[in-house]
C-alpha cells in the first residue's frame, strides 16, 4: 500500500534534492539572474538606497534589473563566456565529447570528467554571438591513461543524454576532413536553377548586357547601374555566394576582378571619365583616353529563399581616384549609422584566401563583402534574422560618387538599345584586359 500517500512524477524523472550531491544543488544555468531575496529593501540598510553589505560599498542595486534585462546586454554578457585562447594540453591526451545536454556547463563537465584523471584544460563549444552551449566540448588530460579511461565513458548518461566520447582529431586531420567534405560537395550534381533567376544564362534574360563569357563565369553590365560602366561578375552555375563557389569558378571570378581593376586603372571602361570631370557621369569624347579610376566591388550574400535562392554576383563600380581614397571611410560611417562594425581582411592573395577568410568569420551564413581599391576586404556577418539594407552598396557608392539620385536601379532604367550600346562600349574597352584573350 501507500500509507504515507507518496506521489511520484514519473514523466519528469525528478531526483530528490536529498539524494543529489552538493555540487548539483549549487549549479546555476548560464543566464541566471540575481536572487530577489538577496536584494536590500528600497532605501538600503542605512537609508542611502545603496547595498553596502552584499555588493560592495557604495554600489547601487538595480531593483528593476532583477527580473528583466536588455536583450543586447544579455547577449553581450553571454558572449563574454566564450573562450578564444588555444586549448591547453596535448592533442594525443585530449578527448572530444558530443551530444551534450545544453544545460551542462564547464563546472559540471569538469566534475564529471575529473573522475578519469587530472584535467589540463576543458573547452565547451559555445556560440560566438549568444554564448550558448553548442552541445560539444574538448577535454584535455595531463596523462594518456586518463584520456584512455575517459573513452570508457562513451554512451554513458550525463544530464539525461547518452554522450559520445572519442579521441580528438589533430588540426591536420580536421583540415583533411574539411577538404574531403568540400570535394564531395563539388562532386554532387547542381540542382536545377529557378526559372525566374535573372542571372542564370539558361533563362536567356537580357543577354544583350553580357560583355564577356569565360568557362564558369561571365561579365554583364548592371541593369540600371550607378554609373554607365557599372558591371557585374557572375558565375554560370546558380551558386549562392563566393564562399560556396568551386575552387575553379572562384579562381576565374578572381581573375575577372583583377582584369576589370586594371581596365579602370588604365582609363578604360564603357564610359571613360575625363580628368576634369565635374561628376562621375561625365564621359570623354569619342576616342579620348579617360582618367584612371579605381574599382570598388561589393557582394551581398542573402539567402532569398522565397525567390529560389541567391545567385552570387559581384558588383563592380569604377570610382575616380580622388574619391576612391574616401571609400573605406564612407563605408565605415555607413556601418556606424546602422549599428555594426566591419571585419577588416588584409588584401587576399588568391580566391582561396578570400574564401577561407569568409569561412572563418561567417561560416556558412549570410554576409556582406566590400572590396576596396587597395585590395582590402570589409566583411560583415549577417546573423540569422538580422535585417540588412538591401541597397546598401548602391546607396553608399551613390553618395561617394556624388549621384545619390542613382542609388535605386529602378530610377536608372534604360531602353534595350541604350543598354546594348553601353555593353558594346564596355566590351570594346575591356577586350585588351579580358581573361579570355590571353
């Protein structure tokens, strides 16, 4: 019978506090706020409104912050828990643990794995932005015997989950695995492009704007460009970003960017600008050499799932040399107004260098990249659900060039005859630099 009228909550599998170790009772989730019962009454113990006993002499206690916290402040506090220093210990004495409960913090993990031997270090994988656990960790031991004993914990239950424990891979092994995944990715057949994609040549939309075609990419004039010789470098395959391109396609686009840069520096382009031009829209007379200009390029990688997925393209805009010196400053000012900062990438030496930098800073996520005249790349990771200004690059360059009225491409539409003339002029000027002429 049940004379004592005891009840059990079987579904929750609760363990009575009397049977839990003291360490479990003292564990706190990483987002725990202050206990309101620890707060002093309003006015403080001495009538000053300050909590002298609990939080130090003269420190104000924020009663309003007991329950609520600004999301940005909480995000910053959580991100402060993320360690960026290298893991201490030898790789051959380190184990990798996955399938962790997200509530398990460093203290609980250290206590659990210390049963195998002395720890040299422990690193819980956390999200760089939110600071939340990603469900895996590395545990480094001081002895090989301890690491081997930790392997025996494989498939044991920890915080309600059967964890997976195996030896950690070396950096060389991780790089080899990454290269293998990349190779397998490129070997997969590409999905058919969406029928409405403007950038897919197979859809035969506005092909009169194409100025050059290579093996895996092409150059086309921008439809409604900021300036008449505003062009774009586009992969033939429907790929969402430069970071996702195959090595050969990325290298070809990289060469196109270099060729366009040299063309503009030589005073070429479809609409050369005279040295005494009042605005970047002034064009030289027929046959006259234009003034040197610099290339400012930008790529916007947003998912655009509702439109069948983004088709990667790099916008290439020529900027007069005197204005190009201000490009970095004006992009930094625009970022400051929108509340973000750029990651500044030193001039990459190759397409692979740029792809690697993007992967390090943005992973597989969305991003915005600006190529400055000196080769420096400004990179911004666009977080999930984070808004981004769709016409950001055009508007910034419109102000840099002194033609803000041309920041909307819809306001710059032209007839097909005018577009064809513009494309043919660029093609003739670019011919000497075209990568397909070598």
